[in-house]
């Protein structure tokens, strides 16, 4: 038996009825037990074609005795098709969207099955409802509970590794973020990593106190500190973004090591073959997901 978390969304047709239909249909499937449905949450669409209507989102927590994660996903796709779902353009409008977000402590990284869901750690429209039914559930790739992921969204701080100052400023301008000047914080002679972490934390807290609703963005985050003893530090980025670029073998090995560490929180690792425009779109969509 596995405890699973399912994300539900709809922004075409009778959206509330679609969500309720999905919950009822899933509850009738063999192997599904103790189903809990969250409240329905109305949210604005993020990314995708212009002119889409608002989404209705919800989350379901259930116990599954019907087999594997892929078998559960197949059942979800069957329910989607019954409600007229057609998969075409990414982030396009849909009558019904059902995702396996968490399936126990399992990891799956196939093209058509990614568990735990890689983007749910910074999607407010997912976490707002997921925290109602499964606050204690763990997103194993970040090492954090749903409750902690949800709490980490506010105040908002994006830390970008490897991007040029121009790219950081472009993201800030497009997404209405305030830039934390890391060079000024570090000073002419950057201190050891733990002291730098304290300086960054002090600066971030000051900016949050001045304008708590204004999201922040910085060009770096001292990973050596969080990789050691400070992983529960009180000022933690809502999202750490690894910008694509030409990396040395040593950098690649370090990033693989860092990504495998437990309790590292939300991080978006952009592929090396993505264009700069594509990377900007991904980061801005993530920022919108946090803010919306």
C-alpha cells in the first residue's frame, strides 16, 4: 500500500463539476482507499497560450492498493479521457488535468512519469490545497514536508546560480522582483561561507522588513554553507535556480553531488541545451507560480 497525493486542475467547461467527477470516479476505482479531497481553489493560468480562463485546482490524498505508480497514472488518464481531455500544447487549457504528485517515497524520472512532481515545491496553486490534506507528506527530492514547502513560499526570494547580472536584471524586470546586490553584501574581500550566509540573511531580512510583499532575487546563494550544518537556516530562498552554461567537469560533479543531498529544499536545474529565452520563460513561470 502506498499513500499518494494527486493534483487536480480544470479551466474549461464546468470546472467544479470536472473536479468533483474526477474525485468520485477515482474513489470508485479498485485499490483506492481513504480518499480525502481538498477545497477547490480558483487561480490564474500560468504560462501557455493567452486568453485562458481561470483554473480550479484541488488535491487528493489517498491510499493505493491497486499496484504501481504507473498503474495509478493510467487510471488517472482514463478519467481524464472520460471528461474529454486532449493533450496538445504545454500549459494549454484543459477540461481536466490529473497528476500523481507523490507516491509514497518512490522516485520515477521517466519522460511520462515524474514522481515526486519536480515543480510542485514552488507551485502555490498546488501547495495551497495539498497542505490541507497531506501536510506531513514528504517530497523526497527536496527532503521537505508539504507544510514546510508551503511555508517557504512567503516571503519570496529567488536565488540564481551562474546567471549573468544582465540575466538576473531581466528576470527582476519581467517579474517585478527587487535585486539583492550580492557584491555589495559580500564586500571587497568576501568572507568565509558561513559569515557570508549571515550577511546575506541580514540583508534579505532588512529588505523583507522594508517591503514584505516585494519578492527578492539574488545572483547567488552560498551552497557550501547549506551543504554542511546550516540547512535549517531561517532565511532560505523560496527557490534556487541553476542557470545553464558551460560548466567544467569539477562543477558538474559538484552539482551532481549537491543535487543528491537530502533536505536541500526547492531547486530548479535548467538543462544545458535550453536557450536563454527559454530559461527566462522557465524562471518567470516559476516566479509566477510562487506568487499566484
